C-alpha cells in the first residue's frame, strides 16, 4: 500500500480506509454529545419564545416566575447590553452584534415566531416549564411578511426602521427590508447576448430548508463567583462561540473556556450561537451550572435554516453551444436579520463555466422568519440550480448532449472564473468524463422515467488553524486539533500525522482540544477542517522532525547536513551511517529528558490555497403520473477531491450531500400559514429523506491534486449538495417534458403541472 | 404525587428507579440511569435515535413512559457489545464508515440488530424499510445499508 | 505593475473605477495605496475582503507578496457551511 | 398526573368513570405521549389498558376475528392466518409509523386518536369491522365508521373504553386492500387513504364491496356510492372510472401542509381504483 508522493513523504495510511479513532465510542453509545454532559448541582434552562411572527414587546413581567420555588434565575433583554450597529471581526467572521444580541434575545420587537423573549433556570424541567407560563409578556402584534418578493415591496411591513439598502448609490432615503444589493460583472453581458443564437430566460423559486442535523442544540454553562466561565456545547467552532459569548456578555476571551462536545451534525447550522450566551447569563445569575437543550420544534423555529429565494436566470449561447452571456438576479431571504448567503450565491452561479460576459445581481432581504444560518455551500445550491436548469434547456434547444455542452464550456485551469480571478487546476472536465464513462449514463430507461445531469462548484476555504503533536514517553503520539470533528476529521489528521512521523496509525491518538488548549481555530466550515488541519499537522510534524534531527546531531556529534528524517527514523547520512544506529521516534522518546525535554510540534497557520471542488451528479427517477410522486431510482456522484485522505469518508460526504440535495429538491420546505407561523416544525412533516426513499449512491472519487496542499487535498464537504437540485429538475424534465422551476417538486405541484397538460394518466 | 418506584431489567441488570408519570423511558435512561447512548433527536418517535428493545420489541424509548417498564426487559446500545467484543454490526459500521457524526448510530445499531435477529438474510429493500424510522442526515444511508448487509453475512456464518 | 481588479460592490467606493495599476509589492501596500486614492474604501479593506493573487484566494492576509506582473482581485469573503 | 394500569376492564372503566379531571387511555402511547410533550393534552389521569387480557388478544370468533384494542401493528403482522384473511387490515395497521412505532402503536389507539388520516381506520371500515366498547353501563357494539365523529371527537361516552374489534367471517373469493398516499415512502401521515374490500362470484363479478376513504373529510368515510359503482361489474375500465368518480365525489378535504384540496380529491380516485384492483386480484386468488 505504501507509495511515495511528490513531497517525498512515504504514505502508508493516507488514501486508505482506516477505522476512525473515535469510532468505538460512537458505536457503543459512549461518545458524549451536547446533551450527554452533566455537572453536579446543575439547573435546567428553558426559553420562552414569541408566539407572534412580528410584534412589539411592550413589557415583560417576570416577577411571578421568579417567585416560583425552584426557579433560580430569569433573564430577558435587560440582561444583555445593547451593541452598536457595525460589522466587526469575530474570530474571522464579520458580525453585526446589534443583530446578534437581538437574535439571541428579542429586544424592541419579536421578529419571528419562536424568537427568544426570556429564559429561566430552575431545579427541574417541570418547574422550568411552569415558570415560562408565569412570565407575562405584553405584545403589540404587528403585520408580518414572510415571502421574499412581498418583503421587497415598498408597502411591506418593515422589520427594521434603521435598515437602508447597502450597495446602492445614492443611499436610499427610506428604510426597507432590502438589506443589501450586491453584483458581479465580467465583460459586457449585453454585448454577449447580441452574439447569442439562443437565449433562455426563466424564473425559479426555492423554499427555505433546514440543515436537519439530528442532534438539537445543547449547551451547559458554569460561571463561578469570580466570573471564570466554562461552557460545554455542540458547535462547529468553539473558538467562535467563545468570541461571540465574550462580546455579548462583556467577558474577557481568556476568562471563557469552551469545550466542544461530540457534535451530532451541523452542516453550517452550528456556526452561530443561540443557547450558549443564555446558558452563561443564567448561570452567572444563578451561580450554578445551567444546562439547556432545544426541542426539535425549537430547532426548526428558532435556529437558522438556509434561504428560500427567487432567482431569474438568462443565458445566451451560440448555435455551436458556446455560452456567450449569463445574467442572473437573486433575491435571497435572510430571515429576521440581514445576512443571507446571497454573496456566495452570486459568485458561484456561473462558476463551473468559462463565460466571457457575466452579470449577477443579488439582494439580501429580511422577513419575519428565523435568521438564516449557513447550510453546506451557502447560497450556491440555489443559484446553481437555476443556472443548471437553464443549461439543460439550452442543451435541448441546440440538440447537444448535456455533458458535451458542459464539457465545451467547462472552466479549466487558467479560466477566468465568473467571479473574477483565474482558476488553478480544477476537475470540472474530469468529473464530466467520469460520469460519461459510467454504465449508469447509458442504462436504459422506461416511460415516465428520466435522467438528469448537473454540475456544481464551491470555493472551499482555509483559515486560521492550530494543532499540536506531542510525542509521549513511550513513543506514542497525542494529536490535538481545534476544529470540531463532525465527519471523521480525527481519522484523517491521525493518518497524516502517522505518515508524516512514520509511526503506526494506532499509535496516534487524536483529540479535539478546548479553547484553553490551543491557539485560535476558525470553525469547521467551508470544507476546511481536513484541508487546513492536515496542513497544520504537517507543520507540527516538521517541527518534530527538525528537533529530532538536531538532537541526533548532538548525540552523534554530526552536522545538520549529515542527518535526515525518513521513514520514521533519524538516520545519519554518508560515512556516518555505518557508525550510528538510526533512531525511531520511540527511541527518542526514551531519552527525551536527557536530550532536551518533551518532544512536540505546534502548527499555527493561516491556511491558504484551498482549491475549489467541482462535482457532477447523475440521477434517474420515475414519476407516478397519477399522483405526482417521484422515486429516485439511481444516483451517481463524481467529484474532485484533490486527494482523498480517507476515501470512505470522502465518499460519505458525496453520498450525504446528494441525499440532502434530494430532500431539498423533492420534499423539504418551511411551510407557513397565513398567520406567519411555521406549520411543520417537526421531523414528521419536515420531510427529510428516510432510508427507503433513496437508492445506493455511487460515489466516484476524482483526484486532481491541489498544488497548494502538501498532499493535494481539496475540501469536499460542501460541493455535493450543489448539483442535486439541478440534476433532479433536469431528470424531471426528461421524464415528463415539463420544466419544473419551483422547489420542492412535491407531489401536489408535480400532479398539478401534469394535470394542466393533460398528462396525469398512466 | 409520589414518584413511581419501578423495578426492571436493563441490559440484563436488575435496576430500580423512581420516576414521575410524565417521564419517558428515554428520560429515565438518560437522566436517571445515566445511560446516555440513547439519544433524543425529536421526542416524537420520528427519528429513531432513542431506539431500544423492550421485551424483545424495537421501540422508541421517547414513546414509552418510564412507569410502563416495571417487570419488563429493556436493552439499550450500552448492552450491545459483550465485554471487549463488539457486536458484528458495531464492527461492520466501523469498517464501512457507516457513521459520520455518530448521533444516529446507536439507534441504527439497535434497530439493525432487531432486524437481523428476525430476518437473518434481509434484502436491501427490507433493510431500508425496516430502518425508515431512523433518520441519518450525514451518510445518505448508503454505507449504513452496506454495513448491515455485511454484518448479516457475518452473523449467518455464526 | 500589478493589475488590481475590484469585484462586486467595492467599485462603488472608488467612484465606479474597478481596475487599477498599482506599484504595491504586498497586500498591505496595496491597501495603503488604494486607501490613499479612495479613502472611502479603507474601512472595507480592513474588515472583510478576500484577495486573489494570480488566481489563489487569500481569505485574510496583509503580508502576502504581490509580484510585478501579478493579477490581483479583491473579492467578498466567502463564508463556509460545513 | 396519575398513572394506573388496571388488570380488568371493570377496573379501567371505574377509573375513567371516576376521574375528576381529564383522563386518557394509554395503549401504545405513540400519539398520547407526543401530545403530552407538545402541551396539547395535560391529563390528570392516565389509564394503561395493556394489562387487560381482552385488549391484548387476537382470537377467532364466529368464523371471524376478534382483535384486542391494544394489539400492536407488529403483532398483527406476525399473525399469519389473520394476514391471510384480512390482508388489507394488516397492511394498513403496518403503515402506522416506523418499525419502532409498530412495536407500540395499536389499532384501538389509531381509531381513538380521532384523526381522519388514521391508516388502519379505512381498512377496518372497508372490512365491516365492529368495535366493542365497555363502559359503566356495560358493553356495546358500534360499527367502526360510527366511532369517530370528527377530528378528536369520538362517540365514546364518559368512562367507556374501546376493548376490541370484530372482523366478520371472510366469505370465499373475497379480500381487501389498503393504500395510502404519502410524499415519502415511510414516516408520513396519510394525505389520502383508501380501503376496499370485495367479494366476487365464480365468474369474477363483484357481488359485494365496501369502500372507505381517509384524510379527505373531517372523519374517515364509508362511501357506499363507490361500492355501488363496482358491484355487478368485473372492474372493467368503465367500472374503474365510475369508482374513481364516486370516490372523488365523496371527498370534502381541507387544504393543509400535507396536500391541497384538489390534490387530495384527485389522488383519492386513483388510490381507490388501485386498491380495488389489488383487492380483486387477492379475491381471485382466494
């Protein structure tokens, strides 16, 4: 299995399918997730939430709740200092804390059903529930607005009277629900359309969908009398949680120690704070540990889904199939506060393609819904769904095979990306070729069955990362990383460390350190944790190797250029090689004290050079023309992983992303009543795919090495959710002849479309 | 009113506990008995993360009251491995990378074990429908189904 | 001299000018020179742009060198989801 | 909140009749516990009926079958002879929830939850099942279609509990089927449910039929017009058309998160036809 890569490192483990080091704990129930941790004397915290989608909070009377025996603390807006409206850096992210403080606890107004209004800490769940009922909140109910297009109207109910559209000149005189206008322009899009032989223009609509992690948000805080704060929570970034809580509660960052529990899924939704500052505020008041866990209903109503959107796309191509112009206008729901992922949506819309003339405009629009949070490739699935649908339509119009059309226009190394700069090596063509070579591509189809293909792009990011390697007395290695491990990170990092140091994989024990144990780490997001973490581990290993070589020189009386580290040993070179016996890491461990003390390395980097990952998905489905029900028959994913450290977990990312995309395309949606209340805040009616809804998902690993990473790694986690929406819409068109432009393509919508065309017969 | 005093068997051990009427078996397992391997994903029987066996029947422990289990036999994920030896399903889940975040894994394992005990040679279709009450958001189910099929082969060989 | 392109809304802060030729040899110098020309862009450069130098995106850097023939794009920062 | 688990019917009836506040019967608990958790109900008394022998048995009676109200879906599925006689009833019971829910959910609970979308109820009504109730005044029988009056509204009197169902004897050349529509393959509440039971003569002509529809009105419907549309036919294309039309005409559905009015009406026709064809196939094989 051993092979040698360009960096000269012998690779025994990278590229193999090892057993994950945290695996046994997870199959035996021993692993501790957010809600699995308890402290002596802990109280139970519960949140009172607004029943109204939009209401002014006239008063909050907590006296009766506070008087209830067993209630130890009650908090409201009064327990949080207001924050000014400015975007300031918070652990690598730009946050407007005026909004953050209002989202964790409503101030002047409740802006969505489920918005936190007060919280209690009590000695039991039952008492906490009773206490919530004793809090008297007087509301002045205001008109609400849910839909993005309606929210943009001048006469729409206004959420924030100080919100003026940014990104337009001159600055608007009236506030509105449009927080921001963004655009990118490349070339001259009007001139491009002049050259087009065929132009397709369509409007699309997508529903907001939730990340749907199975583990609800959970936090346990303990604040001592001197203000030292400990927090245990389920998060994608405990350093980010620390930064937010410090700011919201006026604490020094160094006073807060956050430990990330095992995390039961995040997909972007656990990058922000909800319960964490409340638990700390309650604990600070009660002087006892406070544990808070959201119910599933709270997760749906009060944590962030991703945007629903309205998207208009217009594309032009020559009759030979060359794309000459692409225009798009994206209107994304932000929820109650600004900050939808419209910016990346704008940048990704045409990113898989080499097009000279592109103009994409985006609007970030607030409405009376929960504030959106990141969800896997934030913004990209929506805009690329629209573009991939139009690409498919152009292929039909020009009678060109849809893969050939994509191939002809594919972005390649050196292509000026639709968002500006030139691209490095990317695997768009490779994934198209891989799909075309599958048996799936040529398998026969029957009536009412259809096949669709679509591609997808996501940037991936690097960012600040700290990780350490410590060689223990017996030569085993302790690895500490600072980004929560959601899908197998510890396995990947241990494999890299084992290969770098030449020690057996099972002698490397990886853990995720708390915020007091390592320098700053940006969160697990942007498909960065394996990419950046492995770079930090390579750096830490380099320090160890350098140190061991230096110690060897002293032990052997040799010069630095007379020793080298290779294959897990320090060896003398040339004539000296015959005189001294090579020393392994374990050998050095035995004499660590005598040779200078503990051996370790500490990688502290701002990882750059994340390469985009391109993917192409192929799907077969069948439509029941009498009921509109859609069955996914066959599914293949091909994606560029750069280099797969652990192929199984990379495949798992592809498969999981594809199935999330299937849910988004077919059945998942936030359904609101006319009263502005969410009607399906549970797993029964928020219909995520179950095991019997999907087939096996074939995963093809394409590896176009990322030259900026020592092992060629690219981020892989997000791209897989981008192509499914378009691929499924394109397959629906193939099966029915109908171009579906509205997600989800749920049975009532599909049957209605079939019926309108008289097609609802077997 | 006074709490119920319940005597029951959990993973073969005779256990006594006190509970309020409204406490579910899941509450009792997690909060009173500190068996936190059973997870609460929804508290409404829609995700399967709290799956346990009750008198040999697969149930959601969030849909059973604690006071119902007096004199009965409860089996949870914590009882699945025997000593140092993992159950073949646990072993295959690890080998097939059938878990990512791992929150749904205990529920899937308990449910899969119940399946293989009554259907030693299930088809992919049978596995998918049997496990339809267990939600997984990470894996897309592919590797879970493969792991169960592979474990079935191992278990048939004894 | 390196060519510098502002992507998206940043050009609104430079009177609509989206392309520059500047003598900067690092990102820090580039920000200084741009801010001298167009003071309105200064705060935005400090608080949240990504820099693409010859195709490689840096989310957050001041010290990265810029070559004499480099093509530099200033982009909105990219948020991540997973 | 009190919890009682009496071992006799009389004990259960006495507890319920004597309750001062809200009292609830606990069978499988798959609806009750969810409603308690969501603060929809807050009973003062819970009476667990699973220790009462009559509610837990499946027995042959007068050529038909008596099924205890607290028998679970999983237990019904394992009952080979019942499944042979009333496949539609058993398959309907087995559509209620996941495998886990099957281990708990009961026929009696499914009916007494009072949901028009209950899966087993259309199948029971199509089968001509009769519910046996026990109360302070003794026992009485009620056709299943008369037990539920509207959403969460039952014909049960104070102190009364549902003890069991009696499925009539199966004549030769007869069978039943139940189909429901959900957007996913599992784990959904029926958007439409259709139960059909048919009997044919030696020539294959339908001599008797019962059709029932769920989730298309405030209660589960027995639709005699739909049955009449196919009696005397061999379910040829014209009869199928008549059946669809009659089924659709009976629907008075609501528009909600699970489906539009128009969708429910359309699909009710389709499912009734499909269920009838399956029942007919099964009857031919009997």
